[in-house]
């Protein structure tokens, strides 16, 4: 009976570890450096292409890295984005290493306020979508937590061993 209790305790602990791992996976927020790895916040990067390979969720952050003498970052409305106008800007960043939290679901628009830069492609549209239904292995593959599914699989094996042990003890 004591052995049985020990086995059940082991199973309960294994289950708790797996549940904790799943919860951590769901809560993992990613930070993306705009334009990286092939570019940065500059005139060379194709931002429409860059965002295509990412899925942004609330809690994620984007970082704009650039030389403040050459560029800046202005958050604008959709109208400002379309017209390349920072006249009615929402906010402006000028440090050269600007971290912008993506707190909520919605679309954010950023452009470079230096003359001519937006017209030459220095603008980016970031769609922030709900992570609820999409936070499976497919969604996490684009984040910085690519190792987690493997870790979860390892924990799954541990759970199986615990269940087998409980059966045979
Ligand atoms: Cu610029």
C-alpha cells in the first residue's frame, strides 16, 4: 500500500510538471528585433516580407535598432501610415534602441519620420492577434521558445515511465 501511494505521488508530480510546462509555454512572450536577422530598422529591409514570417501576440515586444542620426521611429494611425505622414503621430521614439510593447490585440503602424524614408519603404504594419487558439506548436515555432516542445516531449516520457511504474509496483 505504501508503494502504491508512492507511485501515485510520482504520477501526480509528473502531471504537475507537465501542466506547469504547458502553462509556461502559453505565457512565453517573444521579443523581435525589427528587420533582423537580415536587416535592422533601415532603408534596406523589406518590412512587409519581414512581418510575414512572424505572428505577434499580446505581451510580445518589438525592438527598433538603428542609428538615431539616420532614423527615428514614429507610431502613427492607419491614415498616417498610408500617407507617410507623422503629422498626427501617436508617439515617437529616438533612442536607437526602442522597445515597443505590443500590449493588446490590434494593428500598430510605425514609420521613419526622416524626409523621404517612409516613401522609400521605411514603414511597418504589425498585426497583433489573440494567442488563445493559435498557441500550439505551430505558433511557438516563430517565437524564441523553439526548444520547449522537445522539453515537453521529454516530460511526457517521464510521465509515461511514472504511469508504468505505478502499474507494476
Ligand atoms: Cu529613416
